[in-house]
C-alpha cells in the first residue's frame, strides 16, 4: 500500500477545506442543499401507502 | 495555470471530496434511468424466479409489489437524502451514525461481503448466458457449472473493471442506452411468454418448490422481495450524491427502482412458472428461439455488467472513505481491480453460489433492513436532516462524530437487535419461519426494532453524554 506524500496530503486537505468552505458559506446557492419539504415526504409515503393498499385489496379480492 | 488545483470535479467523483453544484450531473431523468438500469438488472428476473419457487402467479405478483414498495419507500429515504443534500459520499456521511472507525467495521463486515456476493451472482449469470448462446449456436454441451461458465464470468468481471475505471460518467451514458433497452427486453419477454402460454396456464402453474403451508409460502415470497428492496441500500446513496435537487434524489427511486424492479421481477415470476425453471438464462432460447433468445441473452449480459459497475462504484468509494488517506492514495484502477479479484475467485464455484441465490437474498435483509431503520431514524428524526459536514472529515477527538473512540456502539447494538428480531422470526439459512412471521414478515420488524432501539439508546445515552453532535433533547 502506498502512503501519500505530505504534499499530496496537504493538497487534499486544502481542496477539502476549500470545498467545505464553499458548501458551508451562507452565499452558496445549490438547489440540492435545500431541505426536502415535509409535504414532499408526506406525498412520498401517501403514494407508497396507496400502492400497498391497492395491492393488498387486489390480492385479497383475487383469492 | 501553475497553481491550478489538482482536485477537480472528476477527482471528487472518484473520491471522498464533497461535490459542488457544477459537478452534480444527475437531473431527475438521469437519476431515474440509472436506477432503471440498476433495478432491471437480471437479478430482478432471478428474484422473480425465486419468488416462483414458493408461490404461483397471483400471490407472486402481489408479493412482489408489497415487498418492494415497503422496503424501497423506507430504504430510499434513509439512504438518498443526506448524500443528495450535502454532495458527500455516502459512507463518509455514515460517520455521523457509526463513527469514523465504526464505518470501517461496517464496510469490512457487511458491504464488501454483500457487494462481492451480488457481483458474483451477476458474473456467473453472465457466464451461463454466454454458455447458453454458445450451446445454441454451435451445438456444444456446456453444462451450468462447467469451466466455460467461469471463463465467461471472469470476462464480464474484466469488462466491468474497465468500465468502472472510466467512472460514473461512463455508467451514466451506458445506462441511458441499457436502461430503456432492458424495459424493451421485459416487454418483449412478456409478449413471448403470452405468445406461448395463456394467462390461465400461467395462473394455474404450481410453484416450483413450495413449503406445505400456503401462508408461509406467501410471506416468504414477500420476504424475498423486502430483502431485494432493502438490498439496494449500499449503492443508491452514492448515485443520489450527484443529483441536483432533493426531488431528483428521492422520486427516481419510486420510478426507477420500485417500478422497474417490479416489472423485471413479475416477468421473472411468469417466465419461471411458464418454463419450470427459476434461472433466467434457461428461459430465453426456449421462449424466443435461437436468434431472438441469443440477442436477449447477450443483452442480459450487458445489463449485468452495468449493474456490477454500479455496485462496485459504491463499494470502492466506501473503501476509500473507510481506508482514509491510505486508500485515497491508491490509484482508482488498482483499487477497483483488487476488489474484483474475490469475485473472480468465487466465479469458480458457480453452482454453490448461483443455485443458492435465494438464501443469499434472505441474508442481505438481516443486514440491510436494520441498517435502513437506524439510518432513517438517525438522519431524519434525531438530527432533523442536519449534519456538520466539516466534522465528517475530522478524525481528531474534537469531531462531533467521534462517539466512543471512533465507534458508536449504540448504532451497532441497534443493528444487532434488529438482526436478532429477524432471526427470531425467520431463519435465512434454512428458511424456517417462526411465530408471527406469517403476519408481519421478518424484515419489517427488524427495521422498526433497530430504528426504535437507536432512537431510545441515543436519547438515553449519547445525547446526555454529549456524544454524536445530536441536537439537544427538549
């Protein structure tokens, strides 16, 4: 296994730090970093529950 | 530019650096097609075929839908939201749950084993598919477990390694072609099945190897499909990491994983019942004739390769994260190649691996159902969707996620608790069902118990002792 040289390690840390600063900045505007809306999560589980309930009804009805 | 940074967006994609807005490559439909490519892998046919071992067409159809919708709706939320939001590699984010050293244990004990297992199954299926093609075209008599099967499996591993070397961009473009193509294959198979059999014949075809109690058979079928859904846990997070919005991170799992997996598994179920074999490589030529069957088998081979690349992309990122600066320095091509070596070794035992596929699937649920419960509770409920990105990369004692010596024993105890519940209800090795299994399955209680344990122990121990960077209890 190779071990990174100090300069590579320093460069990695610098780049990591740069990216973490960008991500943590109040000015950084990345739509992906918005919190998912509660309504979106509720809709997700409503859809899932709807599929589940439909499947159960059709399964029981078809027996 | 003398001072140009060495770590570009491509480097972030291959490594553990957070991706930035301009490096997020996946919109809603890109993510959907990648997930389609993953879900309509031929393991979907194999899971459908395994479902046909215990139930017929009617019960199997609903077992597939019920098992997948429950597991994927829980697993996708637990695994895709945090990497999608922070653009940080999934196994780095898991430090907030298991601690930096804990993630090493998790990767070493679970993910590598299961990733290698899944890839072995896919490579052996590739080997059997190509052997069937050779048999059909030349009249050769290559058996299911003969050496050419292994040789073709090793070939698929080599091709997968080459593709993996090119990184996620290669997978993205490949899946734009292969994803829709696999849907076409599924539709084609449905036409071929119903061209040779009536619905009445398929619907009345008996399961291939059922147990005596029909209630147990149905719930084992549901359990297979719960396990299949939870089994996507190791790979989806690092794909969602490149999505551009929370919506693009979440919903393609319903369209691309749930819907596509159900279609693939139902096709597998019907084909297995029609032809009396759970093995997809045995269906194509009897259904389509030599020419169409050969084309289908070759396409299945390509589909398996895209799936192997996706699995190993996630695992290699996990290895880099878990191995820290040592693995980060290993060239990507070497690291990915090294991980394929055990898959190649296992491919020398095709019968033992491939013909016990359904047992392997049951084992995956023992691990990934509790993991989904713990990750869901930790990120969404205990942390309310907030992670300290800087602390994830901090290895010293000041890190919020150091827990106890780099390990969070609470999350591991919760996993063990969930696994014990699973084991108490259903033995994955012998498929013996116990107690209320026929009503509640094993994966769902294992997931819920693991999540509850994690919540209670974190509230009772971690938060009062100031470990883990959780928001204080009100």
